[in-house]
C-alpha cells in the first residue's frame, strides 16, 4: 500500500443487536495491508443501548480463539452520546442513503456552521420532498474519513442536517494471526442498538 493511501473496510453495516445478543463481523485479513498490525476502528451506534467489542483471532480462517497477551476488549460500554462528529466549518460532506428527501442523495454540501448535533449546509432543500429517515454524511478529504449518522434534515434554505454524534475512533493492534473477527455484544439498555464500524489504515 502506498504511503499515505487510505484504505477502509466496513465491518458492521447498521447491524441490529438486541439486549445481551452477539454479532460477529466477517473474517478480516489485513496482514498484507498492515504487516505491523496497526489500524483504526471507527465506531457508530444508534439506539439506546451500549456495546462491548472484542476480537477473535485465527490461524486458518475457521477456528477462532480469544487472543492471549493482548487486551482483546477494545471498547466497553460505548454509548452513542460519547462521540464527536468531527465536522468543521468549510468541510465538504457527501450525503447518502437518505429516505424521503432523496433529492439530496449524492450531493456534496459545504458546511457553513455547526453545533454539537447539527451542521448547516449550502443546499437549498426547500423544494425537496420531506425527509423521513436514514442517511449518512461522509467528510471528504480528511486523513481519516468521518461518516456521521443523519437523523433529520430540514426542508429549508439552507438545509440543516441533524446528526447522531455517537462515534469514536480507536487505534488497535492486531495479534500476529492472519485472520480475525470482531465480536459485538449489546450490554445494556431497553431496546436494540444498531452498530456500524469501519476499519481504516492510512
């Protein structure tokens, strides 16, 4: 991989997990991209619960074990309110996967201002259909991409996007095994959570 090239892989795609249930990512093979085993995990949660993440390693891609000599719990009881959306003035944000206000999908918005949970765009959405649900925003041109989960968009000029700021980036070290999986467990709350997660190597 070329120096400063960004590689990313989505390992959980809004995976729903009920209380005390477990979800596993697909097998991940990263040694050819990061022989030293360093990478970043970007995590986003929606819902009212909390989540614990661990990893399992395998020599053959079939039999997975908890690694020894490593802190396999990479985050515990991560709540969706603990993160930061990392969007700043003048950022370029690509908007995707919005339901209802589908006209806004694929547009790149310039950020005019932000609050803790919103950003104001240069998009006139007053003539668009009404937002109903879903969507994500990807900040373009940053070293580590920062998707945010969209929870509302105003039908106005300019459009104001409301986001779930619950995401954090963790630096991880993979044990010296060719394969591993990430295990997600819902550890609290009264309803299901949904987890999205990306691996990033720069």
